[in-house]
């Protein structure tokens, strides 16, 4: 019996390829974690060392096997490596379509392991709670979590994408990952007692959780499955669950009344941007959430004098999760710069937070949101205006203008004029930059662009006056 020590997936893959090339049968080999002590009953024999590169072969595997194996490799069960090798062996020895036979015991076990790991990753995305701490470089957000499987390094990139602008660390008993806004690094395991406890972030999480708590779906048993009691110790919101359950029936009645098509039940009572931005991802206020990649919330200066409101995210924004970062955003950036407005000093958002589109082949073509969808999404825009409290609002295009000024507003007639608005000192509407992109005639495009910049110059001028007054 060969004992092969492996540390991770790449290790296993290299060793398995060598073993397969040497025709080592699954029952002749045992994979062990590299840190495990060597069992004196077994003779250790690393195949790479024994066989050398020349004896490795080019192994082909069915589509999907490597992804499956990479996920299963994160499972905590030690026999995963043996199981993976056994399946790899069988696939390469006349059972090419084995993975399609889900009643096969080995395949079934692999699929169960894969499911468990995926579920654990989902839980980690949902239940990691950061606490703010100060270190020598400033603020850092630290979370301690106990995953069921060895997923901590695999989930690092997801958190880096989601919380790219903040410095954070996720500590687990298996290892830790750190993000400094540019680079992910790995560190040693950390016990719960070594992790930071409690702070003002807890209050934030509590109010966030209270706002997303959906009394219409309260099933205590299911809730415990979804949010395993094991994780409750690290969840600041856990201690308000009994209270929320008590209020559930009353809230359910209220929700049913307002829930027809509206974001209102999903918008937290706390209108701070750091509460709103994650909460919007759970919005089901209209049907658009079902098709888009994610909700795209506004971004920019927290107390911006000017808030720009567009229609909805485009294809690029939907993928990147940020507003005005696609072709229309580029036009807006150029026009803002020409008008003397620094984009970093304004706040940009959209009237509708999910991308509405229709699929044509591989392309996703923008579709104008219906009035009912714009109205459904308005509570998010209201909450953003509450948070930012802009002095000036700029509506980009008809959808935003109608959302903010009502159905009688006409861009063609009313653009470039400051109107009073209950949420700001004034509102000015102009065209959406994507309108400029769609114009086929270069001459008309150039003329319209000049008019767009002129409208923005009016805004810049007003900002200068307001800036002095502020
Ligand atoms: S478009 Fe707005 S209301 Fe509709 S699901 Fe998305 S965030 Fe909610």
C-alpha cells in the first residue's frame, strides 16, 4: 500500500496523474493529509519522486470532473482524496460516463460532498459578520467564522470583490485571509477567543437584520437550518430573533398590504448607505431581481452636494455591481470632466437597481423598465436621498426624471432648467449618456454631446454657489 501525502487540490492532481500513469490501482494507494503523522504500518512512497516526470501521462477527464474535484477537495472528510482517485481511475478505465450515473455509490458520495461544500460556501457568504477594529494603518474589519469545510481560502476572492474598498480579515480555525484593498494574503488559523468581540458594527447588523427579516416566511425549523444555531454565537443579530418572531404575525399583515409590487418591505428603517447597500441585494420588490446578476446600488461621496440619477444598470454594471462603469459611464465621466465636475465628489445611482434586459443569442439587450418597476424601486432611491441629502439632483434621462418629477415631466421640454424638489434645493434633468451612444449620426451625436456638457456646466456653476454656502 502506497501512502501519498497531499496538502491540497493541486497536490492531489499532480500525484493522481502520476499514479494513474503508473497504473496504480485505487486499492493500492491511500492519500493522507500531509500534516498527518505517518502510520508505521504503511510504507510511504510518493509517486512523483519514485516515478519522475517522464512517467506521468496526459490524462483526459470528462467535462466537469475537475470543477467537481476542486470543490470536493475542500470537504473536511479525509477519504475525499481516495474517493476522487477511485472515480478518476474508473473514468479512465472503461467507465467514461461514470459521472452521469448518479446512483453509483462513489458518484453519489462525491455529489453529496460537493453539495455540502457549496452549501457551506453559501453560509459563509451569508453569515460572516465583520467587526470594526483599529490597527496601525487605520480601520480594519475583522470576522471570525467556523466553516464546516476547508473553504476559507476559496471564498477569499468573493469577499475581496464584495468588500473591495475596505481592509478586512476573516479568521477561522483552518486559516485566515486578509485583504488590504489590493491584495489577498493568507495567514495562520485563529481561535474564536483570539478574535475581536463586539463593537458598534453589531448595532448596524442588528438593524440590518431586523429590516430584512421577513415575517411572512417565518418557519423556525427552516430558519435553524438556514442559519445554523452553531453560527449564532458570532451573529450580533441572533439575540433579536426571539423578539422579531414575537412581532412576526403583526408585521406579516402589514407586509402583505404593502408587498404587492414594492421595494418598501425590503428597505431597512436605517437609511445609512452601509446598511442600504447590502440590503438591496435581497430585494424582491418586483420581478427584475430574478434575472439580473445582482442589484447595483449607488456609490460616491457620502455627503455629495450633487446626486446623479440614471435609469438602471447596464450590462457591464450588472456584472461589476457598480453604477456607470460601462460605455455610458465613460461618456458621463468625460462630460463631467469637461464641465469641471469631479466624479469622486458626486453620488451616482439609478432609479431602478436591477438590470432589465432581453436575451438575443449571447447578448443581453437593455429593456426600458416599466412604470410599475420604477415605482417599485423608488423606496431605495428615497432612502439614498435620505442618506446623502444632496443639494442638487440631476436626473439623467426620462425614466429618472419621471421617477423624481412625475409623469408630466418631459426631458425634451424641461431639460436644463432647475426645478424645486422636496428632496433637494433643486433638480435639473438632462439626457441619459446612453442616448448619445445610440445616436447613429456623428454630427447629431457631437451636437447633443455639447448640449449635454452645457447642462452639466449649469450644474457645476450651481455647485460652486452651493459649495460656498454649505
Ligand atoms: S428593481 Fe428595485 S424593486 Fe425591483 S427587485 Fe430590484 S431593487 Fe427591488
